[in-house]
């Protein structure tokens, strides 16, 4: 019974969410463009699938993954687990090496939630189609997920050490700018886009719980002020990893070609 | 007659086979989460997994949901976004296209649940920090104003992004210019707003907006002569995640 109520209320919320988008889309289609979209019936069925799919997806996440993920985040940041005592003085908390399993969890869960992120799947499918297969959808997603893993892990380290967020983000921007100068033109727009799509339905709730848990464990950190910032990390680092992935694969093909030439000569 | 039925039957099995493939794909996509949570729960914390039945039902929902979503994406969101972009490009009505881009950005962001949650938390911080009056009215107004600011910024970003595709401007120059603006504003903005501003860039792009906006950009770049879909079609999402940071930092300085 519980599942049925959850399904209906989530479905209603999703429909309400989609309503303004549908109004804009169909309003322009019929009032401004004044043409029926080709395959109107198919498009409407597609919208139906999207609504049903998102509803099931969200209900399932609430039921299976979010409770476990957020409890895990809380337990791993609990002083009782990290230090074996209830209260932590600031000298103990300053020891950032004590949080090893937190960094490991941050990286692992960042990677795993990104692989399951529906908007990233959408963008990578489009990229594979447009590039004629030169960009592999799954390879792109792995590259983005590695970026998120590094980003969230470093973000957890920042909360533990209490170092200022802008320094990290500025350094991140500097690296992105340098990489942009060296990268092949074709990959740059896609890399920039992949920064924005990584953080939505699946990643945000678990990562936020991790940030809040960490910030409330460590003395001197306020959950309200220091809990923010993990999402920002998760949006900058994928840009680097996608640009880096392209540079690496170019370097490898270049080396292979050079080696081949040398053996032929 | 018999031939027709045979064709219908194959397309039916094709559909089933296609969907089975989607379900398998969804299982592969979810395997890492299950492994990570299971590993930390059982090996690191040495606990047993509670409510196994409930979790199994939830996982089945997630897998089916992801498969349905991708099916709908390919049938509905992608084709509609692309056919609209093509029609706009053919009709050549610039103002309507820009208005469409603005409404798409504004409309999809203003009701975004993640944004509503972040705005409410930001208002609480502002009240605690004494940036606004210590009343509930002031807090509600602050949260509302922040939400509107972010929604406006996404609308503006899509207008600029669509305009860029039409003109064929270079994306990296604009993005790097945006980074420099963010860094400069960070120096002058109150420190409490910085974390919220940086995070607001990530929460604006929802699961339904991303496919539509991507299809719009790629569709426009493919229909306009001289534009390359890889070079010019992507980049709208990047704008939509950068501009909220700039707008929210300015918002923090003004209020």
C-alpha cells in the first residue's frame, strides 16, 4: 500500500514539474510555429514513458538507495566511528588523515551515482550519435564519473581541513583554461557541458548528506556554511577529466603511430 | 495479409528485444551503486543490510524507471526538441526563438525542487548571519528573490547560448570570460553567499531540461548552414550552470 501512495504522489509531483515545460513546448509548437510536430502521437507516448520512468526511478531511489546511502554517509562521518570516542576535541579533528574511509566513500559513491545519472546518459547518447561514434557514450560517462569521484573526495578533504572553497575552484578553473588551450576543438563544448549534467537526481541527495554529516561532526564547522560546496567540486572536475581523457587518448594514438613508423623505418 | 502480420510480429519482438536491452543497460548502470553501498555496509562497517525485501522492490523500480525514461527520451524529448529547432531555423523568427529559449530556461528552473531547497537554506544562513531582518517575512522574501534570480539567470543563459549558436561565436572565450567574472565577483561578494552561489550552478539542470536543451542546441546547429553540431550544438548546459553563479554572487552583493 505504501508503495502505491508513494507512486501516486511522486507521479503527481513529476507531472506538475513537467507541466510548465510542456506548456512552453506545445504553446510554441501550435501558436508560433503553427505546425503539428511530425509523429505527434509518438512524441506524446514518449512523454508518457518519460513521466512513468521518472516516477518509478524516484520512488525506487527513495525506497532502496537514498536511506542506505545517507545513513552510510552519516555513520562514516560519526566521531564514534572515525575516532572511537563520542566527543572530539579540535586537536583530534584537525588530523585529516583520520578520515580515510570518508574520502574513499566519497570517491566511490561519486563515481557510482554519476554512472546512474539519467541526464548524463542522455547527453552521452547524443554525443555518440553526433560524433558518428568517435565519442563513445560509455567511455564519456566513465570519464565524467572519474571526475566526479576525484571532485567529491577532494571536497570532503576541504570540509575536513576547513580550507577556503574559492581557492580550490579558482585552481580548478585555471587547470580547465590551460587544458582548453591544448585540447582538440571538438571535445571542448561537450566537456564544458558534462560539468553541468553530473549533478542531478541521484548524486545531489547522497553527496549533500555526506557534506552535512562531515560538517556537523567536525568541531568549528557549521553544517549551514561548510556543508555547501561539494556540488561545485562535482561540477568542475568532470570538465578536467573529459578534457584529460581526450588528451590521453590522442597521446596514445600519436605514440602508437610514431612507434609504428619507427618499426617500419 | 499473412505478410503484414509477419512484419507486425517481428516489430513486436523487436520492441520487446529493444526494451530488454534497455533493462539490461539499466542494471549495468546501477551495479556500481549497489556494489559501493554493499561493500561499505558489509565490509567496512560490518553491518547487515536492513529491509532486504523493500530494497529489492526499490531496485526493480529504479531499473524499470531508467529503462522507461530512456525509451521516452528517444521517442519523445529528443525528436520534439530537434524538430522544433529545425522549424525555428527554417522560419527564421529570431525574437520568437529567443523568447522560447528564455521561457524554457526560466520555466524549468523556477519550480525545480533542488533549487527550492537550496534557496530556503540560503535564506536561513542570511538570517543567522544578520544579512537580512530577523523576521519570517524577510526570510521568505529572500528565498523567493533568490529563486527568481537563479531562474532568470538560466533563462538569460539559454538566450545567450542560442544567440551564440546562431552567430557561431567561440564557446571557450565566453566560458573563460565567465570564469574570470566569477573569480572577480568572489573577491567582492560576502563570504556566506559564495558556497551557495557555487552550488547553485549545479542544481539548476534537471533531468528533463538537459535532454530537451541538448536536442535544441544540436538541432539548431545541424539546421543552420556553416555550423557544426559538435562544435556549436553543445554548450547550452555549460551556460546554464555558469550564469547562476554570476547572478547569485551579484545578488549577494546587492542584498
